[in-house]
């Protein structure tokens, strides 16, 4: 997997967003989405540009969906995005080069997916604020399969940058308790 950086182009990701978020992409995904799904891409950029959080949201327990994820998902839903899952049905057959052999029809299969947080057009956005490696692996594998099957143009995962948020949380908690940073870390 080769990392690209189309997000460094200010026409694709404006500095007001680029300076506040970390990006990782392959195959110039940001540039591709900006070109082929302009409305959806602008929704994502606008949501990120408007996003801010308070210490109260940061320190609140997460559960399945933290208040941060709820806010991001809510902003996308207000722009017409919806939670969905894909159900892919496959059928196939085996054809032989020797014409005297009969074509074999393979059994049909149906593969349901997990629920994707947000879909609009041919673009997906999952907000994995408290992401576990297994969830990210699942998401990336599904996105790749759906892309290769021609079902989506691209997908975005929004997650937190754990080290910097941990430092911020410790700073806030230490200030709240009126103790040194080292006492809460």
C-alpha cells in the first residue's frame, strides 16, 4: 500500500481543515472523491471544518458511540447521509473450454455487511471514534471489496488521534483535579 497526499492540495482540503486534522490516504483518495463525488466530499469537508469539541465531550465515557461520534454522525445526517448495510448476492457458474462438458451452476450466496454509519451517493463515512483494530480492519476490507465490485467510489474513516487526545485529556483532568500532569498519566 503506497501512501499518497492529494489532501495537501488546498483546493481539495482547505487549510482550515488540513491544519486541524491528520490524513492518511492511498491512491489519491481525497482528490478522487473531490472530483467524482463533489457534493459528498464538500459535506465531509464542511462537517470537519465546523467540528470542535469541549473538554466535557472528551472526558465523557464512550460506550458504543461517544458524544463526539454522535455529533459527527448527526452533522452528516442533517446533510442527507444515512446509516446502511450492503447485502451482496452472488451467483455464478463454471464454463468449460471443452464444449461437450455441461455448464455447472454454482450455489447462490448472500453476504450481508455490517452497518455503515453514513452513506450518500456512492461514498461512505464511518465514524470510529473509539476504534478497535478489528473494526478498522473490517471496515478497510469491506471498502476495498465494495470498491472493487463497483458499489462505491470511496470511503472515509474518521477516528481520533489517540496520543494527542490522551495528552489533552490528561492535561484537562490534571487541571480539574489541581494536580500535576504526571499524577494523572
